[in-house]
C-alpha cells in the first residue's frame, strides 16, 4: 500500500518537475493550437461570406434576366465565373449558354477554360467537357467537339453512353 502511495507521489513530483522545466514550451504549444484554431475559424467564416456574396450576385443576375437587362446579367455572370466558385461559376456559364447571353465564340471558350481550371469533381469536369463539346458542335467546330466526346466515351464517365450516342449519329 505504501509502495503505491510512493509511486503516486513520485509520479506527481515528476509531472510537476516536467511542467516546471517546460512551462514556456507548453505555453507556446497551447498558444499555437489556439492561434491555429482561430485562423482556421476565420478562414471558414471568410469562405462563407464570399459564398454568400456570390450567391447574392447570382440572384441579382437572375433578377436582371427576368427584367430583360441581359447586358447587366451577363456582366455579373462573368464576375461570378471570375470568382472561381465551384458551384455558382458553373451555374453562371450554364445560364449564359442557355439564355444565349453571349454570341462571341472566343469569349465563351475563354469562359470554359476558366471553369475547367476550377478544382471540381470528376463528374463535374466530365459534364463541363460534355457541354463544351456540344457547344463546339453547335458552332461548327465538329472535329474539336467530337474529340471531346471521344475522350468522354473512352473514360469511365457517367456521360459515356450519351457521348457514344451522339458520336454514332
């Protein structure tokens, strides 16, 4: 019983000695952990604010479209694409294509390139590539469009069957 008490006292004294010797290192470590947590939290808050601002811009562009202010909507959609938001940039490009807000083929291809540089999932990249192929085919760039469709058809993409069907026609 006494041995047990002595062991506990020795352990306690060792811990106290350890903390006394390494007090400054422990304070620095704890401070770094807290600082890291704060920086990470602020970073997450900043990302949420940016997403919120971009979402508001997307809604505003939709309102401009509803009010037949296509030029203003196009400018906002292009700003959203420039922001490289994973979700709203792709939606903006889709809206530009569907509503035919831009007629300059070079500018649209430039927007596609900007969207392709965004880090997205493989499914999203395949969908962007598919849309680009359809855009190219619709704008008399058959060879480039077919090449993109062949890339999709030869991959394990979910769009493989659609690409093969379009290529067979």
